[in-house]
């Protein structure tokens, strides 16, 4: 997050589950917030050899646009999956 002038910040979350004969429920693996007016970066690593999740999803919640709209919101997002 290079610039964040929104109200409510930016919240990222990762949820994973194990699908199979005995499905395990979806569980939150990580959630992070970059507060309004702040900059920063968030990184999360999931070690598949330990957890053996079969499915994961990534969520992004961006705060409201009720700022003065004179300041930019600049965000770069990347998600990489590998085994």
C-alpha cells in the first residue's frame, strides 16, 4: 500500500480448507489490516507440507471512498500460489 486515504483501511484475509472424504471446515489462516492513512506491505506464507490444505481463498476489503478524494489510493496486489 503506497497511499491509503480511504476511511476504514485495507483488510486482507486468507481462508483455507481441506476437501476430501472428511471435509474440514473453512478456517481463517491470516488477516491483516493497513490502517487509514498508513502505508505498508503484508506477506503471508502457508506451508502446505505442514497443513495440507487443498483449497485457499484470498479476500480484500477496501475502505469506503468517503474521504475528500483529493488524496490518491495506490495499491499493488500480488498473490502467488505454488506447491
